[in-house]
């Protein structure tokens, strides 16, 4: 069997507190060589060691998929987004929401120190927006902050952009990239839980909707909210599936192990609805 590493082993270079509930972690190391430049917003898998400070065991890529060393404790895998990649300096930023210590990724980010190791696979994922649209709708929460910033930064100066971001409280509001066509609104939940929140949906409902506009929607965040907004755009605003990036990133009160299959079911259902 010819095996080669399936993931990169990186080290924490810097940690910046962006808000009380978000840390920007800069990862680097020789293993970043060849990482796709310009891939901000793309999906990546982070492989967390069982204990902070340890190096995660990484799989090799065998002929029939990943191959793990015998008896190895496998890392916990979570999906994140590229916030910034500097291929030349071999640095990659990830913006990680700190939502407590019950989730292994959030727990790792809370206690991470410069020099800690982390595995990374990717980048990948679907197209983030439709470049041929007249107007761009960007909808999300702190988990999709890196994605939405990446889309704003990639859109040309003549693009018209409406960005709506829901945050747990006002302290989580952050700067967005400068763009001449950007109208942004931050919506605070004032500490209320994310799953039942209808504030983002109401804000989307309230947007003016000239019928001539060809709209591209980039939508990601809490599952119940993403599904409700996606269905609203599809059914009541006639935004075609081909014009949407609509990905539920996490589900209130469900950890990723429990939510993973449900996310794929939701996305398959969406594909079938458009078939
Ligand atoms: C394509 C994609 C890109 C993503 N990009 C990012 C990114 O750039 N930055 C980022 O922070 N997240 C991102 N996420 C979301 C991230 O993968 C999830 O939040 C993940 O569940 C975190 O894992 P965990 O181990 O911390 O918590 P888990 O073990 O999965 O969950 C433990 C508990 O925490 C809750 N929880 C999980 N996520 C959140 C959250 N964001 N806010 C509040 N409560 C939460 C769960 O409901 C559960 O009750 C992305 C997800 C996808 C699918």
C-alpha cells in the first residue's frame, strides 16, 4: 500500500481575542506548503488532539481511504472555514467561536497556547456565491463570520451586498471588510438561545425585494435558522437553489457527532426539492 499523509500537522503561531466569544488562531508550519492561496471561506477539517498540548495522530491516505495507526486514539474532527491564508508566509487563520467547554473544538480553542499542534485537512466545499448575481445576500452568525468576510472581500466594487448577522449579544459585533456596496446589519439575540430565534428570519423578510434583481444568497449558521431562511428564500422569494450557498454549520443543543448525518439529510433534501 502506498500511503501518504492525509492531513497536515500545524502549530499555533498566534492567538488573538477578537471578542469575548471568538478567538482568531493563526496556524503555521512547513506542512502548510502548497495550501491553496485565495481559499478564504473554504471548508477545512481540524483534527483536535485528545488533550490540549498533545499532537494529534493523523491518518495516512491509503488506496481505500484514510488509514490509522493501530491502537491510535483518533483525534476529534470538526469543520471550520479558512479566515485568511498567506501561502508565502505559511500562515492560516481560523476564527473559532468559544461557546463553552462542552464541545472539544471550543474547549481546545479556549485553552490553546502558542506552539500547540493541530491537524488540518482540506480545503474544499461548494462555491460560496454566484458571481453573476445583481445583488448578494449574506446571512449568518459568528460561526459564519469568516465565510461572510471572505465573500465580501472577494466581491467586486460594483457589487450590491446586504449582510445580516445575528449575534448572541452586542459584545460579539465585529468589523466587516470595507466595501462600497455593503449595507450591514447586526442583530443581537440579547442572550436568548439561537435555535428558536426568529430574529434573523424576520430581518430577511423585511429586506426590500425588487423583482428584477437576480439574487445570490450565502447563508450559514444555526441549523433551524438556516433551514427556515433557506425555505423562505426558495418558496417566497423564488431564489433558485443554484443561486444559494445554504449550509447549516451547527445545531443548537446537538454536538457534531449527533448532528453530522442530520446536516447531510437536510442538504440532500434541498437537492431533491430542486431536482
Ligand atoms: C462548513 C462549515 C464551516 C464552519 N466554519 C466555522 C468557523 O469558521 N468558525 C466556527 O466557530 N465554527 C464553524 N463551523 C461550526 C463548527 O463546526 C461547529 O460549531 C462545531 O459544532 C463546533 O464543535 P465543538 O466541538 O466546539 O462543539 P460540539 O461538540 O459539536 O457541540 C457541543 C455543544 O455546543 C453547541 N455549539 C456548537 N457550535 C456552537 C456555536 N457556534 N455556538 C453556540 N453553541 C454551539 C452544540 O449545540 C452542542 O450543544 C463550521 C461548520 C461547517 C459545517
